[in-house]
């Protein structure tokens, strides 16, 4: 059986387009399989209509390619979280809006979310603060939002990084359950998300102004 037609050598200047097509093919396979381990360089090459060596002209290995796919998706996460908080003058509501946007994004992109945030991956505080990992720009937004709440007297004074990490743990837990547990939750999903965010905000505002 004949294999997929191979692409002619890309003319000078088309390297960026080929890279985008490789990324798109890798993303399709990741979504279809839901498993990074099930996606090989050869499978990606076949899906993109290129030879495996062509992929190595753009990416050192599969890990770098998958990382690049996640990077594109999680850049969109940062944009969505920013849009969700845009125009909101109440800093606490802005934090909660970002949390809702985060959960919605994870549920809409389960394969990428699993790879980046539900696999065995060692992270350091420097990873979060540097903003070099996919999704860390979004986390930086949360740290800034928490600081804004503290500055406004809405949250008790403290380490904004620690508070942001606690908020992330809460929304990550909800997102992971929505992705991995069939039938979860046994109540309205939107109501659960609102409840979790309200509980977090109330705890943080216990020594600040009352939450509305």
C-alpha cells in the first residue's frame, strides 16, 4: 500500500509554513489519541506529508515538538484569562473571572492540558516565575491579580505567589476532575466552579473587606 505523498523540498522562505503544518499535524494527533506516548515522530511526519528527517530540521526531538504545540495553546489561555478580567474594576471578581476562564480552557483542550499539567513533570518556582513554560504567563496574571487584591485591601497581606499557587491548585483540581472523571460532577458544573471560586475568595477576604 502506497504511503502518503511526500512533499517536495520547501523553497527558501517556506520553512515557517512547514513548521506550522508540522505543529498542526502534531496537535491533531495529540487530540485524536489523547496520549503523548501514542504519538510518534513518524506518525506526525505521515500526517504532515513529510519525512521524519524534515521534522528534525525544525525540532530537536518529539519532546520539543510537543512542547511547542502546548506553547501555542497555552498562549491562548493567557489571552482568554486576560479578556475574562478586562474591564472588571473589582479585583476579587477579576481573579474569579480568570479562574473560570482557566477551567473552561482546560475542559476545551483536554489533550494539551493532560500533557502539560497532568503528567509527571518536575517544576520549580523558577519555572513559574520565569514565564518560560507554556501556561506560566497565565500564572503570572494570577500573581498580579492577587497582588492587586492585597493592595486594595480585599485580600489579607501575604505572599502573592503562595496565594496564587493555592488558587491554581483549586482550579487545577476542578479542571482535572472534569477532564478525567466521567459524569463528574454530580451537580451543575458551572455551579460547582462558582462555589469553589467563592470558597477560595471568602477565605482570602476573611481579614479584608467582606465579599459581595
